[in-house]
């Protein structure tokens, strides 16, 4: 819905271009094109701000609710996976709403559209990747403290940059390299974090679960980085559109495939048999159990819309950078809500992660500023000087 509304907002501006250009010629013959480019840039960053808010707020809240599910008695990894994927039907009313034709971006119209079989292959492949990725995230969230889990997830930015280098022709600048190095060190430090208790037997069990959770979270972060890079590649090279319908197709079809895989896993593993007892024994009650799963499902869908919106507006790496901006948010809330311990190593890891993220965001700011200057310079050269107009 957010994506649809922002597109209509942009369409309103585009639809009045003729009137705006006429007025600019009457009032200021050389300022109009520059003002128009700035106006488009502001609306673009307005959309980016909306998508970023969805990613930060909904992503952080979904992680905390997911951990609360396990903290209060939830045990099903497949149910935790299903909450990340199964909410796509709530988007179907918006899926059947067609965006106006003039909302397509300049590069969205292409004579060679992909075949149905190619699209099916893309959606099934990405859907399978998403299902596996979400399952690994569920395992990591089950076995790791949520603060540690969130910090390890910041490594997805480094994985995304790695895959974007090969799939999306990403150019490594000093700021991006600095960001990747810091994020890698930040995640590596957590290997030495000791979350076990003092008892020897429980310590061995805890260490084993910690290692499993750590490995699964790192693998999930790699899968998430690959998913973002592949999605950007599909938008640009295969579908060659970035319209409302294309974004919704990517969400709905891949979520449908991933949800089917998850449901099969839920029944094949036998975890579905214990869900009734799990709900009855949930510490916060049956109603809270249902509400937790429901709101977690909705939040993950809003998070997905924000991610895909950022991919279409900027890049997969930028989408990933925004998602890991929640790194300082989740651990701080986890200390308050779940009483997670903030040891020295974890604190250093968080500082390095924030530094690495800001380094990449600053590089994005530099790139956008250079792009704006090039457009302004080009418009200025093509404009007629005021003295010539008076002559």
C-alpha cells in the first residue's frame, strides 16, 4: 500500500510537468529544469525515507517478537519460519490494483519481455532460497541471544557487497571497503563471546547451541545478501521493469513458493503435532501466543515491502545497509526487555558495526551528491543566459 500511494504521489507530480514547465518559462526561463530535477530528487528521497522507516521499525519489532515467541515457550523452528513468510495474502488486495501506466520508470518499457517459463524459474528459485534463508534465521534466533543475533546479522552487508561485485558490477570505494572490513571484524569478534552458564554440563550444551546458532545466522546473512543481489539483477536484466506490479509480483510469487516449502517442512518434521500443546503452555497465554505470531507475520511483510522498495529506488546494497541500521536498536532493547548481557566484546562489536554502516551510508550520500551536481551542471550548460533573453 505504501508503495502504491507513493507511486501515485509521484504520478501527480509527473502529470503536472507541462503546467510547471510553462509557468517556469514565463517566470524564469533558466531556473525551471533545475527546480524540476530537484523536485524529483526530493520525491525520490521521500519514498526512500518511507521504505527505510518500514525496514528499520518493522524489522526491529519483528526480531524482538520472534525472540519473545521462543523466550516464552515457543519451540517450533518451522513456525518461526512461517511467520516470516506466510503473511503475503494480506497484500493480495493491493496486488490486484494496477498502477497507472505513466508510473513506469524510464527504463521500464522494453520490447523483449521475459517468458512465463523464465519468470516461473526466477520466482521458484528465489522462493526456495528465501525459505532456506528464513529457516536458518529461525534457528539462529532460537539459539542466540537476540543482541548477539542482531550483531551477527550485520555481516549480511559484507556478503551483499561480495555478491553485488559479481552480479551487479559494484565498484569498491575506500568507504565501502572500510565498511566491509569493520562489519567483518564486528561479526568475527562475537565468535569469542561466551554466553554459557557456569555449570559444566549445561555449559557444553549452551556452547553447542551457540555455535549452531552462530553458523546458521552467518549462513542466513550470506543467503540474504545473495537474495538482495539476485533481486536487483532480476529487476534490471530479466524483468527490466521497476513498477508497482513488478515489485508486488516479486513479493507475492516468491513468498507463495517459500510458504509452500515451509508448510511442507512443518508437517514433514512433525512439529505441527506439538503446536497445540505449545499454545496451551505458552507463558503469556493463548491469546498472546496468537497475537505474537500474527503481528510478527504482518511486520515481516511490511519489512519486505520496504526492502524491495529500496532495491528498486537505489540498490540492493543500500537496502541491506538500511536494514542493518537496526543493529544498535535491537541490542539496546534486548538488554531492557530480555535482560541480555552487554559484555565488553559485544559492546566493541556494536560500535564497529555502527561505524561500518555509517561508512557505507556516507558513500551513498557522496554518490547521490555527485549525481545531482552532474544533472545541475548539464542543465546549466543547456540553459539560455538571462542577458541573452533580454536581448
